[in-house]
C-alpha cells in the first residue's frame, strides 16, 4: 500500500518531497515514487539511496532505466535502486538527488501511524533535512509493508546510535554529498569535454581543408616549376640558335676578309702590272736598239698576259664568290651589303684597269711589230698588211672590254 510523507524540506531552500511509495519490489530492487516541490530550475544528478545500520552503511545507485530523473513541481517522479541482498538490519534510508538535497525516508516494512494526504484529518509525519526520520510506532507490519499481516517474530528494537556513530555518519553524509558534488562537476566537465571534442572535430576539418589547399598549392608550385624548366629549355635552345647564327656571321665575315685579301692581292698585282707596263714602255724605248731585248720583253708580255688572264679568271671567280657572299650578307646585316657594294665598285675599277692594261698591251704589241717591221720599201708595199694585226688586236681588246663591261 502506498505510504505518504508530508513534503520534506532540506535546509532553507524550500525543496519538498511527497513520498507515494517506497518498497522492495520482486526482492531485488527498491522502488521510490513521489512528487517534488520547489525544484524549479534545479538540476538533479544520478539519485543514490544510502542504507544506514548501527555500524555500517550501503550506498545504492539508481538504475538507468528512469534517466535523466528530471523533476517538475507536483509531477510524479520515480527511481529504482537494485538490491539483491538479504535484510541486514538497516535502520534508515537517505535519498540524495543533488549535492544539497538529501531526504530521509522510512524503511519499507516498518509499522508507523497512518498519515493523511494534504487536506485529510490526521496530522502527517514530516521528514526533515537535518536527518530526523519519522519512526514507526507499534509492530505488526511485515517486511513487505502489509499492515494486515502479523509478523512471525516480534520486531527488533534498534539501539540508540552512539555519539561517535552519529558523528561518523554525519561525516560520511558530508563526504557523500561532496562526492556527489564532484560527480556533478565531473558530469559538467564531461559535457565541456564533449563540446571541446566537437570543436576539435571542427578544427580537424579545417585542418584537413588547409592540408588539401596546401597539397593543391604544392601541385600548382610543381606545375610552375615544370613550366619554368620548359621555359629555361626553350631559352637555351634560343641561345644555341643565336650562337649558331653568330658563328655563321663570323664565317661570312671570314669569307669577306678573304675576299678583301684577294682584292688587295689583285690591287697589288695591278700595281705590279702598272709598274711592269712602265718598265715595258722604257724597255720598248730601249728595244728600238735591241731586238733580242724586245723579244724577251715580248715573252714577258705574253707571260704577263697569261697572268692577267689568270687574274681575270680569279677575279671572275671572286666576283661569283662576292655575288654569293652578297646574297648571304644581305640577309645577315646591312654592313655586309655596304661592303658588298664597295667590293662590286672595286671589281668594276679592276675591270676598267684591266681594260686599260689590255689596251696598253695592244699598243705595246703594235710598237713591237713596228719595231720588227721590214725596210721601207717593203713597208710601203704592204702597209695595210703591216697594220692588220694591230687593228685586229685593238678590235679584240675593244670587244673584250665591252663584253666585260656588259657582264
């Protein structure tokens, strides 16, 4: 049958508990049912039930079935405490739901006066936070709390606890409350740890994102390095091509220098020929006195002719080389073109000088023929035949000069 206790208060905080049922169920657990008052905004921890005897006590923790044990004013509240031992002569029980809320409850099976609910006639018994417990009066209640059944043996009357036991019990209660307060702090720290764990997961996600961004940046940097290597390779190829062009230009310059050297040699030979021509003129003046000297000079003139022909062929080859060099020099640089034009002008001067040398040689041959002419009587008879070779030589010289000028 349900037992009712008037709302009990703990200290001065105005918290009360109205007990509806407190009994052993199925021989393996204590069940507590009731209603709390004045607990608005209060936070309950895991309830504990402390069974107290003369020299020992046993603390039971509530089963997790009714978690979180939240309490609302005037609403039904229950908790179950597993207990599988035989009755050890417990004197009282204390229910603790918060560090500063402890209620003393009557043990099941004890005989006590009937109490009334709020508004009934009999005066109810009251459980105070100081630890005072309503003691049952009379015997006749069974261990299960049935008031109609008679006990098999008379109930044992508890002895009054000694002052040392009372002090020890108070210290134990205080330590128990401190422990429960620590448990509440541990629960708060666990919640804080969970929040920090969530924050750590967020930070880990951000770290992973940063790591991914760093890997992408590393890939981009590697791509830029590869592009830079390709650019360096292209630059080296361009430098190599530039060096090849520079070598080709140097080869063209060497060919130009060779052509200039050949030109200088031709000029030197021309000066030599001019000097030889002057010497031939002097020798022709002296040849009027010596035919043998004239003949030798003729041979020298023929040799000079051969040399001049060879020089002409060499100059023609130089001209062809100069034309090729001119075509390459036009593509290489403007300076080479200028030098080619200067070389062409020099060649033209050489042609003119060569023409003059040929004409001089023809005059020399005419003079030589005149020196070798027969006596006057034969010359008068064969005047036309006498000048015919000179005329032929002059005509050939003119044709060659015209042909060379056209070329």
